[in-house]
C-alpha cells in the first residue's frame, strides 16, 4: 500500500546544489560528525539516520492504543476552529469537539520520523490518506515500513520542510510532532505548509520544546546519563552496562544533538511566527510539567541500558506514572504553574479560505 514517490536526492536549499545522500547512513564516522558540526542539515540527516532503526524502541513508540491515545491527545490539545468558534477552551477541547472537521481527506506529516504522529492519528480516524516526509532517508524508510505493516494508505518522500516537494493546494491537513525546533527557518517552513494546504486547510504542530521546559529537561537528561553510565561500571551492576562501543557511538551522535536542536519556543512568539507566515485562527497550548520531569530521565535511562533489559513491567510502570502525572498537570498544576513552564508547545492554524 505504501510508495516512495520520488528519488530522495533533492536539493536542501532553494536553488543551491546541496544534494542529500539518498541512502540511509546509520553509522556516521568521526569525520562525518566533524563535518556536520558546521552543517545543520547534514547533522539532521546523520543524526536521524543513525537513530532511525532503533528510534521506536528508544522512544517507546508503538502503533497500538497507548500511542494512538497519546497522539490524539496532542492533536486535540488545540480545538479545531469550528469547535473553538462554538466556545471550547484549548485545554478542555474534547476529541468530539475537534471531530467536527474529521476526517480530513489527505494529510501530510513533516519530519515524520518513524511515523509516530500521522500513522497513529490515521488509526484514530483523523485522516483517510497520508504522506510522510522527512529530511532523513532512514526515517522515511522506517515510516513507510510501519505504514505498510499497519495497512494504511500512505506514500512517502524525503523532503526538506523549507522546500516541500508537493504542489500548491494539495493537503487538507499538515501535521508535525517535535520537528519545528529542528528547522532553521521556521517561518519559511510554515509558509511552505500554507502553500501546500488547500484553502481552509489546517496545520497542527505538537511536541515542541518550550524554552523553560527545554532547560530543565536537558539538565535532568544529562544527570541521568552521567549517573547511569558511571554506576553501571560497578561490578554488581555491570550487566546493566551497554558495550563501550555502543556508548561511544551514542556519545558521538549526542554531540550532534546540539547542532540539530536549533530552537526552543515561547508559545506567544511561535503564534506570531505562524501569523507572519500567513496563517489565520492561530492558537497555541502547552502541556506536561510534572509528566515531563519524569519522562526525560526515564527515556534517558532507557537509552543508557542494554535494549530489552527493562521489559514490559518497566514499560507499564513508566507509562502508568506518566499518566498519573499528566492527570496532576491538567487538574492541579495547570491552575498554579504558568503555561510557559510546561514542556510541550502545540500550535495550530489555518490557510485563509
Ligand atoms: C525529534 S524527530 C521527531 C520525529 C517524529 N515526528 C516523532 O515525533 O517521533 C525530528 C524529525 O525531524 C526531521 N527533520 C529535521 N529537520 C528537518 C527538515 N528541515 N525538514 C524535514 N524534516 C526534518 C528529522 O530527520 C527527524 O526525523
């Protein structure tokens, strides 16, 4: 059911001869990493090609009810304009309210990774047909494989968000999760999103780091990595230590993280960028405070120990704890903690009709 619509050797910059290597390159050498330190888009490709085949495991991504609910929750965090016009508040938007525009006919995901957001949204009934796009050939390959396994009607392209290889007025919906903060010129990417949307079409970008949230998340992740990789040097804990070459490869790739993570966002500023790009009915919401403080150390710990070591008991514990803290965030902390302290920013808007 899935197809790759073009050969992925395309120029990154409008008019510039900077072809992306179409072959996934999962093992960047030290020399390639050094070159990528001054070339953010090369860094994106190397870093995400390196992650692609293990990405679902690293981030506990699945295509079952757990992640379908999670993806749908992020999508519904900002109500659709029709629901908003009927009086829904951003934080209280229900799936039913957002559902007034559903299903969208043709949807596209920017920076799809392994397809976590769009494929799970399609499974929840948000869109009928999908197109997955990413700068990393490795990610597009895995996303198309996941779509095929799920039997979804999806095509895919290697694509730079600043120069989207689709015609004007093609899509009813464009989505993205954790992608805008990687794109050098966010306003240019949103202009491209509006170009490929049909008049009246909608975009929803979720999972973007807030400036304050990113600060505490990074700090907690670094501390967790340091503690785990050092404590597992002790003899009784050595079976929890990943082989040194895997840790070295992780460290090399992690050096690229500073290059690929370009932005953090203030929600109001992000809304301003979307309006400058030409979007109408722009709204933002923020999510996860206590849940993010648990989530980042947990994910870093999972990446620092051998794959498969933690098992389903751990996965159940981590997800259950995350759900309880999300409840705390939404029902208690949202009333006392300023929105800018929450980790995730969601932005949605429309192409004017
Ligand atoms: C943090 S990952 C998120 C992946 C997926 N959306 C998810 O939530 O699991 C960011 C993705 O954006 C892609 N990306 C980075 N820069 C991009 C660009 N300029 N255009 C398109 N995709 C880009 C990366 O290759 C990577 O797959």
